[in-house]
C-alpha cells in the first residue's frame, strides 16, 4: 500500500493516492452526492482527478482536496462532476420503456399534463428516450413534459444541446431515428441532433438529489435508475421517501434492474421487478 502520494514520471505526472487522501475524497463524495466509495474505487478516483492535479501543478491529492475546499467553489463542482458516474445510453433497459408505453395506452392521462422526472438524467439519453416513447404513445403535440436533473453541470449542458455521436444510434428503433433525430452536417458531421419536436417538451436542471428541491412539482412517472446502487440503506430510504412526496397518487417509479426497494421503504408497492407504484 502506498503511504504517501508520489509522482511517478515527470512526463505524465501520474499520482498515487494514500489511504488518508482517499478517505478525504470518500467522505467528500458521500456528503456531496450520497455515493459510497469502497477501497476498490481508488483507481477510479485517481483516474478521474489526476488531470486536475496536473492542471494546477499540485504535488498530491491532499493539496488538491484543500484547494477545492478552501479556494475554488467552481473547481469543487468539477470534482463532483468527475467523481459521479454518468454512463448511459438510449433505450437502456428497454423493457422499462415497453412497460411505460403499454401502461399509458391502457391508462391515458386525459386532459391533464403528464409529467415525467428523469432523476439522474446524465447527458440526456434517458430523458430523450422517454420523449420518443411519449411522442409515439401520446403524440408529439400532446400535453406531456419531462424534467431531467443531474448533479453534474457538465452533463446537463450536453443534455441541453441534444447532440450525440452517430455511434449512439444503435439501440434507437429505425422509425424513431427517422422521426426524431436529425443527421448532423458540416461541424456536426458524424453526430445526430434530437429534433425540436422532442426538445420543447424536455427541461434539464442542475440538481443534487441530496439538496433541497425547489419548484419541482408533482410527477406521474419517475425514473431513478442505477443510482441507488451507490447509496447505503439509510440514504436509499431517505431519497425514496422524498421522491414519493413529489409523486401523484399511484404514480410509477422505475429503478435499475439490479436495484430493489425491498426492506428499504414501504411507501411503494412492487408491480414487477424494478417497477413500483406509490402507495395510496
């Protein structure tokens, strides 16, 4: 085990992280985002923050930690962005979207506006997938809206732009590609753009799920997928019950296929694995 942070080569200025330094960042990301980092995540911390140490010419992770806490609030947000996982893609866990479409066809919202919350929207693929499904099921001009939130300011800006590499089209149905995605040209060659007919229904906000939620409103559907796997049980319980307060009676909550609320809270009733309904 490395006792102190050391510089490996002058050319790459790669750093190791000591146990004491890792504990500082473990507590930091738990307090900021509720994420629990095990010692196995040391390489992740090093890999994601190493460039920031080089940028500021810091000699170890302790210096960088002190800098973001004492001098630079903007850099603190960058550290949060880098340490939160943002992996996502279009139509991830597609069975959820199939179930949502079936449910909406059987129980259309009527004249009220259907509100959907993508509560860890990352760079927007989940929110825009939802938009495609709602446009197909309810109509692109129907009354529905999606709110996407994420702790990372970096990915929220990408989500608002709605521009993605063509390599991300693999799981999007061809019919949806033709209707809702525009092939980029000139400076956007090799990319596609989400059509404005969808984007006008989607709003992205920077929001920490552990902070206060202002002007969020009530939702009929909430997607909180592949987030709680990083939380301990008390944090899961607190978050799930806070979310329930922003859900309409009998609203549906979708979580990741590897997640469960069993033994966490009784405010939701399981409809099927990873899909819950708010208890009346």
